[in-house]
């Protein structure tokens, strides 16, 4: 039996703010790793040895060295492609949020159908949940196929194990 937790954690910031700070610091950690690679090169280590010491492949090491030689520190900044363009424009997302706030409870499939009907765009259930989270709308309620709050299985879902 596990021991009960002795000291609870005090929540000093919202989870979203915590995630944002983690993301920002991870960016700086990537830059730090690249700078360590460059420092090893300054110390006379080969590209292969320097790459091994920071945990990257030799080819990535040559890429970082080329960036450094071409543009110095600024060239080592991570470059993000920005990802795939959003299927809904900012205006459409705003309209969707207004539509969703007209009711308290939605299932993922209801939201999916709403987006398809209003905007002609199809999303996977997972993407619908991501959109709801980004809009700050509480998670859509579970469908009738999920287990009830009591933790008991509905009779149609019981097995003979």
C-alpha cells in the first residue's frame, strides 16, 4: 500500500503559464547544447567527438558548425517551420468559440459535426479536443460509451473474465 503524500504542492501559477515557461526554457536548453558543442570544437575536439559529448549525430554537428561559421550565435537559434497552416482562420475560430459558448456541454462528436456543418472542415476527435483546450473551453463531456462516474461498467460492456 502506498504511503499518503506528506507535503502537497502549492500551485503558484496556472498550468498553462507553467507549460509556457517550460517551453521557453526548453528553447534555451537547446541553444545551450549547441553552445557546448561549439565550446568543445574551440577546445580542439573533432566534430565527431564534440557531437558525441553533447549527444547528437555527427551530421547534426556539421550542420551546427556550418551555422556557427556562417552566422555565429544568432545562427544557432532553433528554427521552427511554424507547422501546418490552420484549417480555420482567426475569424472562424472566433465564430466557433461564440457558437460553443452558447451551450455548456458538448461531446467531441457534436463539436466535430458543428465545425463540419458551419465551416466545411473535418477534424479528428483528438484535434477537436486540442481546439477546445486552446479556446479555453472545458473538455467536452464523455460520450455514452465511456465508463460512468461511479466506475462501474454498464451491463452491455461487462466481460466474463
